[in-house]
C-alpha cells in the first residue's frame, strides 16, 4: 500500500514539474527586441531623398574578411547590422556597381548591453554614433541622423551620392 502512495506522489510531482516548467511568450524572441540595426538613407547633391537603382553593401565585422550583405535595388533606405563585440566602430563599404569604386565609411559608437528576456537574452544599443567617410566615391559626403540606435524606426546616417 505504501508503494502506491509513493508512486502517486511521484507521478503528481512529475506532472506539477512539467506544468510549471512550461514557459510563456517570453521564450520566443519574436517581437523585434533583438539588437537593432543601423538605418541609412540616401540623398542627392541637393539634399533630397533619392532612390538608388542598386547598392552593394559589405561590412567588416572584425574577422579580417568582408561580409557581403548583398545588393538592393530601387530603395531609399537600408538597415545594416553593426558589430556586437566590444569594438568601438564598424567599417561599412558601399558601391553602386559590382565592378565600380567602393566607399568606406567608419561608424563609431559606444555600446550598452540590455537584458531583454530569457528567450531573447541580451541586446546591444548603440549610443554616441558618429561617422567618417574614409574613402569617397561613389559616396560623396555623410550626414549624421539620430545619434543612438535603440530601435530600427529612425534614420541614423544619410549617404550623399
């Protein structure tokens, strides 16, 4: 008889353990609360927003090799992920044609780590953004936008072509 009591107690304990271990919605990071990307937009010489027929973007994430982020066509803006290590800058390369000249832009910042949830972990926010055009052509000049990245709703950098 005591064996049945212990067996029922064991089954009840396992059931309660399984029931309490089920997580809620915070187990899945689907609400866009990951590390935000740099928002860039394009302007012409007159300062008006322009649409680029093609833009090739590559980024140096600190490995020594450029990561090709691909080509976009007929866009007025683009989102670019920055480095998530403790480096104070990210080098981004832009060109209009696959065989054309390439501009190098260095985006400097300070990072701030923020805990989001058990499912999402930690995200980085970027503060004190500044940019420098190291190699002009095809990008002619830069204009800084919002100097912090907390979400992807604002433009942080304008490229003049």
